[in-house]
C-alpha cells in the first residue's frame, strides 16, 4: 500500500493565523515546518499515519532549511500554487493526495486532478 501524500500550502496556512507572521515570513515557515513533523507519523483527521508531508514554500520563505526528514520542503521557483499543482500532477495515480489550503482557486485546480482538500485548521500550525 502506498503512503498518502499531504501537500501543505505554506503561505496560505501561515497566513491563516494572525500571529505577526508578516514580520518574518521565513521564521513563520520554519515554525510551520516544525509543527508539521508529527503529521508524518500521526496523520490528519480522517487520514491515519504514516503519511508523507510536503511543505511548499515561496517568496522569502523559499530559503528555509530542510529541517528533519519528516517534512519535505518544496521550494517554488515562482507561484506556490503552480508548484502545488505540478506536485499533485506528478504524484497522481494510485496514491492518495491531500492538499491543505483555504485558497479557493487552488482547491479547484487540485480537486480536478483527483486530490482531496483540507483546510488549514486540519494541521498543527504552532
């Protein structure tokens, strides 16, 4: 059985909590990366672990370190949304893919490729 893939829209999830993230976008992305580590073994509501977790970062957050092995950091060369769609397209097939975002346009794009979508509150953000 193939391990499900959870793709996290870093900018969207970070932006869903008004905690001052805009003052240091890279640090906010690092906090999210670290908060996502337990998801690899524990899974998400309705999606038991283990899962593979990919955090897509863009802009000033693109240069964060990879961190541990629990979360793969995917650095978008341009649009984070486009990078997420490309990742979903590349990983589609027999594998379950869940994208975590509140972005309506992105939700529609990845759903058309067969991915499930969960909102930002489905992942730990601190």
